C-alpha cells in the first residue's frame, strides 16, 4: 500500500471539541437532562472507624421535598458478584450500605433523596447518625505494614559495603488529591432490568462491568455514558461508592437519581496519591559509577484494599548498576482507598531517585547530567531486553543547551538577586509505554463523511482531536469530514483511559479500522468497470480530501461519494482492532524526559518561586504538537503542585482530613506558573505500536518535582527530602 499522505497527524490543530467546551455545550456527567430526575446527597461518616448504632431520619423526612433516606438498615442487599473486567479490584470491595461498619472518615452511611438539590442537601444535614467509634489508625509512620513485595539482583548489601561513596537517605511524600475541576457525578436510571448511568469516568467499560457485578445483572444490561470528562488525573479510573449509591437509590425510588460529590466529598469519595516513606541507600565508586541501590518503600493503603502502584521498575532500570534490592510495603490504614494519580508510582520513584542522584553528584563534585550519563544503561538491566528507543542522552543534550545549563553555578547558594537566591536543577523522568487491546468502528458514509466510534474517554488530553487526526489521514479525509465519538459503552471496547495508553491502543485500532475502510473503497473502485480507477493497482492508490487517485497520476481518480453513489452503497464499515503482540515483550518500552527548573528562593522568608521550566521528551511520534504542549503544561503545573503546595493533611486523632477544600489544599494558580517550554524529540517508536507513539500524559508530570527540589538545593544549599517543600522547611 502506498502510505497515505499525513496532513492532520503532526499538525498543531486546535481541539475539535473546543467550541463545545467554551460555549458550555459539552455536557458533563451532572449536566445531562434526564426526565423525572430526583437529587440525592450522601451523608458521610463522621468517624473513621467503628459501627453505626443509630440513624435518626425523622427531621430529614419532615423537611419539605425530602422523599426518602436510605441506609444499610433498609437498602436492598446487593450481590456484589465477581467483577471480571471491572475497574475495581476483585474481592474486598467497599460494599455500599450493606452493613453497619465504618472503615474510613467520609464513608457513605446514608443518602437523602429529594425533589431538589437544596432539599437533599438540607435533608442530609438533618440526618442524625450515632456511632460506636474506635480509635482510627491513619498514620503511615505508626501503623503496621503488610509483608513486602521484593526485588533483588546481585547483592545490594555487599555492593553498598564495598562502595567508595555511600548515602542513606529517607524521603517523605505527601498525600495528594486529584482535584479535577469537574466534581465526580452520576445520574442513574433504571428501565426495568436495564441500568443507564451518565458518569464521570475514565473507563466506561470498567464501570459497566463493575455495576453489572454489584447488581448481579449482565453487562449488556448496563450502559455507561460519559462523553466529556472535566479532568480526572486518575480519579476516574474506579467505579466509586457514589456511583453505586446513585444506581441503588434509583432502584429504590424507581426514578432517575443524580448524585454530585461536593468538593469536600472528593477528598474521601474518590482516591488519592498515597503518601510514602521511602528510604534509599546508594553506593558508587569515586567516579560516580553506581554500585548498588537499596529501596525500602512504605505506602498508604486502605483496610479493605491492598492498593499498589508501579513504584518498583524505575529503581531497576533507570540507571546501570549490578546490585539492587527493593522492598515495597503497603500500610493498611483506616482511610478510603488510594488510587493512581498522574504518573502513578513513577512520579514518586523519580522524586526519590533523582533527588538522590543530585545529592550524589554534589558529594562527588560532578555535574548532575554528567553523573547520569556515566550510569546510562545499554539495555534494560531488570530483564536484559533492548530498549525500543531510549534517547535520554539526547534529552540531556538538548535540554542543557536550550535551558542554558552552562550558566548554572555548581556551588549552592552562589547566585543571588537582591533577596532572592537563584538555583537551577534537573531530573530525568520515565514512564512505561503501555498498550492494550482496543477496538474502534469506522464508517464511511455515502456523503463522503466518516464516523469513527470507540468506548474511550477524553479527560482532557484531546482524545477527540487526536483520534480524528489519525482517522482523517487514514481515510484521506479532511478533519471536518470526520466525526469521532467516544464515551459510551455501546461503542467498541477500549482499555482504561489511563496509564497514557489511549493514543497507542485506541489510536492503533482507529488506524486499523480506517485503513480497512479506505482499502475497501479502493478495492471497490479498481474492480469497478465504471470507475476511472478500474484496473489500477490498489497499492498505487492514495486518498486525499475524499478523492481516490493513482499516486503518480493525480488526474486519474474519483471521490468516495461518486464511488458509493454509483454502487448504491449507503456506507462502508470496518471494525478496527489493536492488541499487543502475544507472548513476552521483546523490548523494554518506556518514554523518557529530562526536566529542568530554575527557582528563586526568598532568603529570609523561604518562599520558593519557580521561574522557568523546560521539559524535553522522548515520547515517540507526536500526533498533535499543540495538544502535546498543553499536556506538558498541565503535567508541569501538577508537578509544581506536588513539589511545593499539595498536601492532604489528616488529623490522626479522629482520622478526619482537615483541609478537604480548595482554600486549604493548595494547588498552583496562574501566579505560581512560570514560563514553560517543551521540546519533543522528533521520531517514532516502531516497536511499540503502529502509530509509533509512546504515551505522554503521565510522562510530562514525572521528573518535575525532583527538578524543582534540586533547583532549591542549588539555590539555597538546603536539601529538602519531604514534599511539599514548605517555606518553614527552608527557614
Ligand atoms: Mo492516569 S493516573 O493513569 O489517569
């Protein structure tokens, strides 16, 4: 086949759904107009551990507009069947309104249903719940840990003993909350045995399967609709308790029910990035060649789920060294369950490893980039596989040049502008290139337009746009002639919209479906005696602007419309598919970055201002440069938050989150966000997937926090090993 001309892919296009979003026409979960809907507000637990002893609903029920209060005392018993294909873990799920036990502060204990939102809110405040409270355990550093997951190669202890330079460092990271702009919300409606939910989710298929399991009905009886997601950063990767509350209440009421979490409820109604205590011991020779690293990682989890994330690989393959040991322990606490949050695992590992590398460089008197170059591996030392592509060296070179790294003074606290101490820092980042089974349906219509559908989500990266770009080029249509639809479990299944796998997985399925349709059309034409293309070799035909023509003879051709009309075809259609090659991977697949930061720290007040940031990315082919830059801005802003501001604080006396609001939980605002530059290395990853993409959404966040921490050290000479870096810590 002649390769299709690429007009849309690689072009810096604006979002195809941008107008819908800025005019308010894009409908988010709570905004769907469902006839006869009533409003439900969750009453959440005021204790973190214990039992419910009484629920007094009299005042609530007396309030005008309140229709009903549902709790474990009268809720239907739900089967909670095995949940294959669900976005929740099997086994010990939190079961909504099934018993009197309280497992965390904020757990749903009742729901008030009313004719208006205001009545439901007021009614919820009138429900009196009595508890038999026990002392909760919510402190990572006090509670007992589970048995560790371990990894070892070589002998880390011996490697450390024989090392010329040894360091023993303990880092602490704060709990972070996703805090998307759009709150989580669900509208549920039953029609007989069939359930429809409009939900904020990153995986309609997973939510469909979970609801089917919870209610004991076939998956085909559940439809999940989620065309727009106003940010999520991972919080939409679960079917949370409020989704079940909405469906349960709708069944009890025999009416559609809407549940919207308040901002406060988002702090325990959905997940969070778990806090870590992370001890890293490392050894090197005098020239900076690493001999060993020993990682001990303790992370928060809930009492009802052993939540783990991909924290271990970075320590095994980011740098070359013979000896590695790792022990990763979850610590069960009386909290709601954590979940993946942007750059899950890797962001935390990168903060620790990249801070430690900076400490080592300083101790050795080596440039931090030079130290990293000396430890660059030739292959993935965790499994002996060649890298599909690994262009970290280029990231360093390009980044150092563009950022003006040669202006950095290696001696900390040696650059001052008035009250401000100025410093520069950098870090490496990496994220695994994930790909998973996906399908997409492509349909070319008689009028020359096309519709492409997949059950994917778009939580903000611009999936509507990037998939349209892939489809447009594969079909030989303009962007405007292609409509891409997503966010409905009726569409062909896709993997979670997380782990940065959407472009590789869904994109490759879209490419396949559209390639098939284009080839169907070309075949029809070259075999049609009435076509100017009759008798041409199919592989010589390309399509541009909806017109097929012989590649080297553009005059010889016709349009899709002419072809379909003459052949009385209403459409051509194909189901595209992508799956990873079966069997073990033959390459090590990661995307990489080098991230650079310049900070100014007020010498007397300890205030940190980020002045400049640069990210250089080895992320494979970039489908949409404008959206990629947007992704990086978001990831870097999130990294500034993790580094300097974000910290969910729990009162360990009662297990309550004390800053469950956006006034006290700090996120970066415009004034915190500096000049951000991004550079994407040109090229593609031919081994990863047919599009050659490596994933971007996680990668752009990873490495930001350590680059800032390292810049703070360069500015002040103070090494802060606890995130967020506070003014107090710098005084
Ligand atoms: Mo991402 S944390 O996998 O949404």
